[in-house]
């Protein structure tokens, strides 16, 4: 993988990569993983030039896909795409009304390719890997990241391997395998899967695409921040609740807001960022409450919301800093609250949330009653994946021929 000084086919505004802990610079025209300090690398752009060349009006004329923001993306060639459409902001009137809030918007990321927002990150990671000459990619995954990696790798003619905790739902495993990924069940949790992906990468067998171990998934995830600002007419909501596993989306949106401010598209106001976790896997909440900059690994992590069953996050310090700088906080909800909220929103509003998305709604309900979210706020929730990939209770009625239709 000697890709040093690869010239891009497409001019971009990337100046360099930067260590998120030490600020040390690295060249963007070679394959990169973590910094020498073992921390995630962030992509930096020539923001003054973008500011000169990009206007709201020019953006508005482009198609509603994540590639709309191409000046703020690291693309080195025309993108390999599976249709990364804008995702809708659904008004949840019932939640807003019962919680006495101005507005509750649910950004429904289940509409993306492979049915989750992992498509944003992996679209960028795989496109950049292709441009930089990588031919085999591996990922530790609770389900959605693997599906997205597998799909984009197939589109890009790259081999893919997915390492999944053994209790990953069959539907996710089948999806990865059907896209052509070599799919493995591993005894243990996502961090155990991560060790395998890392070991193979260290031997030069493949590229490790684990959360924040390469610089580009975060660049894809940050498009959530661009897109929601754009959809809300460049006014950000007061509060964002984000279901936090590895935290890529939260860190990415926080970066996106800074970039938008630097190019003059938004002002200095920021939403309160609230990291939502599950009570039985809440390392970020614990670190937040203890005033720590890093989170200790969570033992015996368990939750029905598999996407946030992440006991150790490499970007813990970045999540905690964004949450604190925003004046937000971290909070945990129980699986019972998650499943109850998911069922009630499906019935009362016709919106099928995934458990992770339902966790943000459950946290909203809890924090409104505790008074940490003020009445009248404009709130944004994330439904990060389609609810259709998760188990639902079986329907109860079978039709009986003798039953009068009037009684149905
Ligand atoms: C990956 C995932 C998350 C967590 O996202 P991060 O940005 O990695 O914290 C939440 N929900 C679902 C459905 C996911 O797939």
C-alpha cells in the first residue's frame, strides 16, 4: 500500500490531517491511520478559500445529497455513490405537545443506503480508500457499519471482511454476507472484534476501518451537521440528542458546525449536544459525571440498542469535550424506557424508530421531566437506522372465518 504522494484526479481543499490530541500535521495524500500519539486524525481544509468560493445560493442549486458539500469533503475522485440522499426532518407533534417544547424534529437516517447513517461515514472511508489504492478493508461491527462497508466495498470493487459479536442479529449478518463481505461471528463484544481487525492490519493483510482509526468516516458523518443546518435554513436547533457509541456523529457534527462558521454560513451559536447512552453501557455518561476527560472501559455491556453497545470509544475525549463545550451533558436510559418509547411513538405517530433512535426520544422525555431541557426548546433527535432491521413483537390476531366482520 505504498500510496505516498498520490495525486488526486479531483482538486479538493484539504490542506493536511491533524492529530486530534497533539495537533501534529500529517500529509493527506498517503494512507493514514492513527497519529503517532495513537489518536484519531482530523481532516483540515483551506477554509478561507472555501469561504471565497462557496455561497448558500450555490449550495441550494445542487442536488440534495451528501456530495452537495463537496468543498468540505476530502474526495480525490468523482464519488462512487449508492444514492446518499438528504434524510427528512420529521415533525413529532405529539412529543412536542406533551413535553411542552417548541418543536421536536426527528432526522430519519434510516432512508440512507443500507438503512443507517453508517452509510455516510463508510461512503467517504471507502471512496478515499479506493483513491489511495487500498484493496481490502476490515471492520469490527455491531451490524450497521458492516452492512455499509460491505455495500460500498462491493460498489468500489474492494474486498471486505466484517467481524461481528456472536449475538449480532441474523438479518445484519445476512445482509453483510449478501453484499459479498466475508462475515465472521466472534465470541465477545465489538472491542474483541476490533482486536482482530487490528491484528490483521498490523500484519499488512488488510486496512482497519474501525471507528476513528482512519480519518474519513468522521468526514462522512459530519455531513449530518451540514445537512441539518441547510434544511433548517442555517439556524441550528437548541438541543441535539445523539445516540452515542463510538461518537463519530457527535464529533463530526461538532466539527461541521465549526467549519460552517469559518466559511460564514452560520454564526457562533451552537446547539447543546446531549450524548445518549444505555444504562447498561454508559462509559461516556460515567466519565461526564465524574468530570473526567477519558472514559474507563464499561464492563459487561448490555443493551437492545446494539449500535450504542460500545464499551470503549477511542474518541472519548473528543465526545466529552464537544458535549462540555456545547453546554450539554451525557445521559443514560434503560432498555425498558427505550422499548416502551419505541412502541409508543410507532403507535401514536406512525414513526418506526430503531432502538438507538428511541433512546434519544426516551432521554428527551426523561430530561424534560428532570428540567435539564427547558420548555419551549427546539429539539432534534436522531433516528440513526431503519426500525425494520430490528425485532418487533409478533402480531397477535389470526383471522377466523366465522367471525363477523363487524366485530373487527
Ligand atoms: C453506529 C450506530 C450508532 C452510534 O453512532 P456513533 O456515531 O458511532 O456513536 C447509533 N445507532 C446506530 C443504529 C448505529 O448503527
